[in-house]
């Protein structure tokens, strides 16, 4: 007797619905940037540098001036130069011979160099703030002010900022090696900033379009402006005096 074939029940395969992929933070940011690029083909940025810098001047002096002050404590020369704002007739310096006196303020002795601005040094920062065309802070869709971006100067080269020393002034440099000279500096604490906003395209601030040319004034690396996309931006200052330094030096070949 033939066996009856029992039909196997086919179990229907359940198709699992895939959950919609979650948007990553990167994709969300890219979408927001795309929307912003469409809405704002031009963007504007304010740049601040801090928190230390100052003014420095270096000028040629006579051999007699050099010999007199080089034989004394550096603090004597510092006191002499800082007292000049109160008049050259300070009784403390009545004994200084006429041929050793320094006429005028330190910044008047600038035939070697005279500049001011933030110091180019590790630990210093650059602050980037996005603003409107009038320089006013911007808000996002929720009404919150956009966050500033702080960059340490030690990361400039890594980000593509072009940095160049355009002048060097010390005992062995071409500008000083055959001279007796004085160095004067006021070291300040505060900020140096762009007076007018920097205009960019929709992609925003690009470090590869930025260039800083600085002067090395006996170890003090300072710049008073920077270039962005071929345009020069001079820096204005909002700072207070912190310290000063004054001394005399002889060039290597005198």
C-alpha cells in the first residue's frame, strides 16, 4: 500500500523592514553648510589676535652712548628711558654726560626698525568670529550666537597659513652688524583685531589663503597686519602696558 505524501508546509519568509539610517553629525553639518551656501553666497569674519604683543623700536646710537650705558646695569638704562616721558631734566640722571644722553623717546630711534602688533609665538591665539557685513554677531536658526573659533598659533603651518620672516634685526643681522644700537620695547597685554570684516565665499574662512609676514626684532617676532586672499588687513590695538625693556648693543662688525 502506497504511503501518502504529506505536503510540507511552506513557512512564509518574513521580510524585515530596514530602519531608516540615522544621519551622522557630519552629514547634518554638511547639509547645513549647503543650505547656508545657498542662502549666503558671501560670508564675513572678524579676526582677533591675543593676548600679548607690543611696540618695538631699534635705532643707531653713537659709540660714546654705547660705551657709557654698556658699562652700567641694564636697569639704569631702563630707568633712564622710562623717565623720559616726565622730562629729560630728571635729577637722577644729571650726571649723565651730554655725549651719552639719548634725545627724545625710544620710538623716535627707529632707523633700524619700528613696528607694533601681536607676538607670533606658540600659546598665542587667533580668534575667528563670523559676523554680518556690518561686523555685528550672527545668530543661528534657534537664535543662538554663533560660536567663535580659537586657533593656537603653533597650529598655523599645519592649517596652511603661510608664515615668512621679512626682516631680522640683531647683532649679526645686516641691519645691525656694523652699528652700535639701542633696543626699546613696551610689552602689552590685550588684543589686536581687524577693523573691517573679511569677506569670503560660501565655504567660509580658508587658512590656506592667509599669509603673515613678521619682523624678528632681537627675538621678538611681531606683525602688524596679515594678508587674506591677496588683500592686506592692518591690525588695530586694544591693550594695556605690562612691562618694558631697554638696552644697548654692539653689532658683530663694529
